[in-house]
C-alpha cells in the first residue's frame, strides 16, 4: 500500500514600499491563494509588523497546510537573515529585528530574505531561469535589485549583503549614486533617473514613468525608441562585466523597466555582442522575467518551505 | 594498532609564457621539491607538450609518492577543463586538447585549470586568504587574471570561463581593451598600460616596468608615488563593484604589480572607503598575496590531489 503523501503549503510575503503581497503555494510552486494589501503609509516598524502578522495569521487559519513562512524585504540583511540593517524603502529603519518581532505573534517558522534574492530564486525555480545552474537576476524599479544563483542556490555573500548588481559602476566619472559610488547602473536605469534622462533627451517634461516613454515609442516616436535602446545598451555594459565575472547561463531582467520589451532587450544584446570577451557572451541567454509582480512572494514562499523543514 | 598513513604527494605545474614551474607538495601544502625551466621559445603545442611530459616524468620517477598532476595554464578552458580554447600567452593555440596530448606520455591522473584559478586556490588554502569562505583573487602582470572562491571552492562558471576579473569595465567610454570591451581594469593596470601611462604622466621615457616606477617612488619622487596611488585607486573602483556583487571576506592582489606595496594598496583602500555601499566594504580585507611566484604551481598541485583521488 502506497503511503499517502501529506499536502504541505508555504506562505511567501513580499514587503514593498507600496504593497504587501502574499502567496500560498504548494511544493510545485502552484499558487493556492494570493492577497495584496497597501503597505501601512507611516512605514513605522510597529505597524508593518502588525500588518504582516495579521496577514500570516489570516492565511494560516485558512490554510492549515502551511508549514513555514518566507518574508521578502527590500534592504540589506544581517548574515543570519533575521535583522534588516537598512532599507531604501523604509528610511527610518535601522537594525530592525523583523523576525523576532513577528515571532511574538506567529508560531510558524519564519525566514527572512532580501526581496531581489526572492525574485531571483523564483525565476530560477519556476520562471525564465528554469534549468539554469548559474544565473543572475536583476529587477529594475526605482532602484535595481539583484540576485545571484550559483549551483542552483542563492549566493548571499559573507555578511548577507551580496548580489547588489545595481551598484556595478559603468563609468567611474559618472554621476554620483545614492550608494556612495559613481556611475552605478542603477543611476542610469533606475526609473527615477530613466525618467529624468528621457525628459531631457526627448524634450518632453510630461514624461512621468518609463511606461510613458514606451507609449511614445509604440506610437512610432523614433527618438523614444532610440532612447529605450540606448538605456538597454547601458545595462548591457554592466551585463558584459557580469558575464566576464560569472560566465552565467542566463541573465534575467525583471521589474517595471523590463516591460519596455524588444527595443530595450535589443539594446542590451547589442552591448553584449559588441563588447564580449572572445565572443563567448553571445551564448549567454538574456531573458525577460517570467513571473511578473508575484515573483517576490513566490521566491519567499520557496524559502518558507526551507523554514518549515528546518524547524 | 594504529594504521600507518601512506605518504602521498601531488605535482603541480604552472605553464607560463616565459617559464614552466613545477612543485611537488604533500597534503599539508609543504613543498617537497621545486623546478623551473624556460618555456620552449617557439611556443608550439608539440614542444610544450614534450616539455611538460618530460618534467612530469622526471619528477614522478624521483617521487613515486605522487598520485596526481595539476596543470595550470593561462587562457580560457572548456567546461570539462581538458581543452585550452584560447590563450593570450600562446596566440597560435586554438582548442588544444592539452590533457589528451600529455596523457599519451603520462599515466598519472591529470587535471587542467586556468592559472589564475590555481593562484586563487593556493592563496585560499595556504596563503593570504586562509580561513576565508568567500574571496576574490587578482593576479596582475601583463594581463590580469582572476579567481573566485565561493564556499571554499573554485567557482568556474557555466563553460569554465568564469572569473575574468580583469575584464570589469570601470569606464564605458574608456580605451579599448584586447577583450573587445572598453575601459577594463586590465587596460589601466596591466603592466604594459601601466608603463605607458607612467611614461606619459612622469615624462620619463626610460620607464620600462612598474618596478622602475617603484624605484623612483622609493627614492622620494612624489609624482611617482602619486602615480602608483592613482593606479591603486583605479583598481579600487573595480574592487567596489566586486564588493557590491560578492560581499567577499577578502580580495587578494598578487602578481608583479602588487609588489608596488603600500602606496598602491593605500590607493585601492581609498577608493573602496570612498565609494562603498553603506560603508560595508570597509570590513572587507584587501591583502597582498602571500605565496609569491610559486602560488600557481601550488594551486595546480592542490588540484593534482583531486585528480589522484578521482581516479
């Protein structure tokens, strides 16, 4: 008689500056249930903790199959991944012991991870990077988050701060970046800087988002299409360095700016083909992310299974 | 009665453009015997194979304890590390099946590895990077070789071409590099370019090597000392990107240029401290390599033990 396999689920939460997303998944990565709520506007630690704990409690009572909870958050974590040392989306936070604070309300095993790492993990397991042993993933919004998968596992660095792929400098004399360096790729492609450059280049002060440039480009505005391609070329220059360093199988690009589609990706590929070492880089796949805005919660949920099994 | 442990040795060879070095080591990394010979000047595949096979045969007959041979070579290897796809030191070589060619003469298990990877492995095991879980190593000569140690193991990339740390661009509009990209750190710090820049900056056409600049600097020439520090700062800019990507415990710098000593390392540290993200990078150790010119052969020998145990 075959033993019946017990159904287990994991809950992943994706804490963003605007929304908190939750996803309950099974071991195959299938979504059983999804929720989304506005992030408490004050962004104080206490109200965020209550918001997250409430969401966990509600979903856990609806789905008693949940064995663990993964929590993706922007920012730099400590090496044990229990504390948020600093986060661009929550500027007042400093060394917040998020896991400990939530554990006061919640009995389920909890695991914390950088949100871009969650994105990378989800795209590796169930998205555009399925089957790749070594891959890099960038998610481009206001900032650029990065994740590194090596031998199928997240690479976190010595203190948990690895994978800051947005802070590769492509021009040592370039504009100053919020990180302290100069000419970081985030300083060109992060949506705020993208918009500022587009307004200037296209002499159009009505541009408020990368999407606006995309609308112009799709309507046949050649200057807008060229601008998008040039932004892709800048990202491609960072990709060339990453390829020379990692020799990865794939680079996955996600986030709002990745929706710029073909002209953007052609720009990336142009730089990579033009500048790659011994032409090896032409073998590297450069792919748009596949899982959309739910990647963060999915990756967090993948880690929730780990938390559940550790306990 | 305690079983007597059998003494085993490994042989490591370091194939360079000028010399071939060999080292017989025990399992603790102690050197039992060393040899060095000029690389056959024609640099043809056949004469190199004969030279290497002769050296192996000779050392193996003197030391029957040798259980495997590691061979470090400059260039890009294939994923199985049996073929040298291309090598800057041997420009006529293309897809040379070096392991197969040597195995016609030699019965010992053989393993091939990129020479900079051997350098990184040796510094990790027995040199400046002892005890570091994640580290990066750069060896700076005519070109810059790089090696990545992750979780105590060499990271080789998907096709064996990973770790080309000299080909990180620090200026997308910089001078063209031999790799096809622009503004690679090798294009500034590699000894040929170092000398060219020093001649210009110091208006001294008698400078023929980085050592010459060091002699000037040590003799109290402030312009020479400043030049060395500025070259260190350029390397430091690449180190900042590497720190943001890897969050390593240490970056080890070796090769001839690392002998520039304090002013050079102060320059590196200056950039790292000025430009590092959230000041985390100040925790990263930036160290001169410890094993000198024998690091390549030692790292190759470390892999020779692996080859011996695989068989």
